[in-house]
């Protein structure tokens, strides 16, 4: 495959170049994706083209390597990456989400007390600071304030997938409806995108339809998509049309 006469090696040199002239390259790519900011395109392309990407499930030996590398080097993720043989971002996320404080971290179902504690912490970091519940928070800080009992990813998923929607629904867990499916499909259609990677899920909720978090909407969209037989061979427009009949 070649782009503008470039070989794969030349294309990779452009993607991973640190030269100032690379800015024009990224601007040209982003201009074809009207709804995606240049920083999102930059990270998406670099991640998918990186030679260490898509290595699959972490092995126990890799976890041991990562733990030792962090002990030796601290959180210098580029240097840790060279030691472990995984992308710097993957090393960072594996450490923060799974290995850090593993000895005292809980797994499994959340207790009512934990849910109340998480809700109180997020409330203090958002509403009590003059922001709304959907505002971004530093989940690492949230995890620390919970005493490390739950990791940053556990806290984020519990909040975005469950607790935030309950609070917006008068304390009751909301149920996904056919109307929700209809609204979601039409909102995605209105974006005129050609691929899921172009969708900014945070743009979909509005003041009249805001029970579901951006993460929950993305997961629901994927569920609807996978329920359509033969969706793998369909164009985005094709299965987007089919999704109108899936709830």
C-alpha cells in the first residue's frame, strides 16, 4: 500500500517523526475528518500504526517485567516501554488500572457503602466546584481518595456506566428503551460520519436526553451494531440504516 507515492516505511517515518514539518502532514489528514480534532487523529493513527500495538492480553511475565521496570525507572513510560516491549501508553494504563496498589484493591461487586463513597467524592469534585456530574475528573485522584480500594478504571466505569445515570434518573437505574435506540441512531446519522472512529460520543447527549453517559452510548451502539447479522461486511451507512430497526 502506498499513499502519495510513499512506501510503508516512509509513511511510518512521517507518522512518528518529531520534526516541526510534520504539522502539515497531520493537518492534511485531519482535513478529511471534519468532526475529529487534530489531536484525536494524531493519537489514533500513531497508536494503530505503532509496531508494538495490538499485542493482545498481558502475560504474567510481562506484568512482572512492568512492575520491576516501574520500581527501577519510576513512571518514565517511554523508558519503561523499552524495557517491557509494550507501548508507553499501554504500560501506563496497565500499571494504573491493574497493578498499582493491587495488594489492597478489591474486585467484584461494589457494596452500597462504596457506591455512596464514590458518589460523594465525584460530587465534591464536580457539583460542589460549580461543574456538572458529566464533567471530567481525575480518576486517579478519585481512586486515591477511596484509599486505593478501587482502581481508577473501576471508579470511572462504575460512575459512567451506572451511578451517574441513576442520579439523573431520581436514584433509579434507567432502562434502555426503543425510544433511546431511535434517538441514538438518528443522532449518529446527523453527524454524517463514515466510521465509528469519527464519532465524538460526548456530543450526543443534550439537555432533553442526558441520562446516558458518552461511554454508555458508545457501548450501546456497539451492542446494536453486533446484533445485526453480517454487520462486518456492511458499510457504516449500511448498518447505520439497519440499526434503525434494532433496539
